């Protein structure tokens, strides 16, 4: 057989195969399916397999992620962090310190009975302030023999000052004692004044006026020794301070402020 004839037979066979293939395709084309040129099937129903349709299932998880409130999950830790440490740090040490509160008088010669010149610095325009006996204008001292007499004359400025070291363990201070106030004023106006002052260590600045400024005036006159007791509001633990007792009188109708048995009482832990 010549090459020509062989080629001619092959061509006829190939043509027949194409015809046969064309006649068998309708048998495979059921239910709307079609055969792709590469032999794979592509259908309208095959969306899950369609790369274009694939993102849709993924859209649901993506939409679910932001809604569980990542913001809400972040805030509770923020709120929880600052408070427990603060409460834990501050309170337990206070409660844990073993302490038996006791009170002690920080003043020396607090009843003036050691006499003038002991611990008290005196400034006044009418002589001695710490007095005894008949020099107290016939007032018996509240304790011992000596008491302090501030004022008693017009346009006066009498001062008794003592320097005090407040213990570092002091948790509170009170100023208490006995007063006896007499006056020649005839009404309840406030003309002559008494102050109890806390000064700084240098004695030049007033840190606090105990019980108010003034604490007593001619309007608070008494007929005998009368107790007073005031809290000191500042915290002076560990500091050097000065306590100043001061009477200021105006130009007429003198007032006298007698003081005795006083105490700058500190509460301390022991
Ligand atoms: Ca006394
Ligand atoms: Ca007066």
C-alpha cells in the first residue's frame, strides 16, 4: 500500500470518528448539563463549585466576627485593672499596722506651774504673762499655782509660743485646756480676740488657727474656769511646729483671757 492510500484511509477513519462523536453527544447532555471543551461539566446548579460563588459562604463568618463585640471584651479588663490594685494597696497596710493608740501631751510646762521662762517664749506689752497668786488678779490657778493671763489692757498683743516636734507616728492632734474670760465690754460685739495658732518651724507663717480665728472673743466671757477642746485639722506628723496663744485687744474696754492646764494632745501608735 502506498503512503497515499494509507493517508487516505486514515483521513476517512478520522472523519467517521468525528461524525460518530457528534451523534453521541446528545446522549450525555441531560438535565441542562453541558460538556465543556476540556471534558469537564459546567452547570447552572453547580454554584458551590463555581469559583465566583465561593466567596458567599465565606461572607457569613466574616460578618460574624465583628459582632461578638471585641470592644465590649476589651473594656471590662480596662475597668477591672485600676480598681482592685488601688483598693488592695491602700487598705491592707493601714489595717495591718499593729497599733495601740495612746495619747500624749506634746507641751512642756503645759500647766505653767514650772513658772515663766520654761519652754514658753513670751511677747507682751504688760510684763509677765505666766503669773501666780495675787498677780493673777485674784483668780486661783486651775492647776498648781501658775496660770497664763493674756490681755487685760487696751491695744494689747500678748503671745505665748512653744516649739513642738510632732511624732512621726502621730495620727491626730487636739488642743484642749481651761479658759476664764472676763471683759469690760458691754455688748456682744467682738472687739478683743484670742487665737490658738499652729505656726511653721520658723514661726513666721500661720498654718492653722485651731478652733477658728479667733477661737474666743470678749463675747465668750465666763464666770469660772471652763473647758475647751478642739481638733487640729492639719497633719503635722514628723514636723517641727510652734503653738502660739495670742490675745489682741482693741483700744477700749479691756478683756482678760486666762488659760491653764492646757494640752496639745497627740494620738500616736505604739
Ligand atoms: Ca497651772
Ligand atoms: Ca476691748
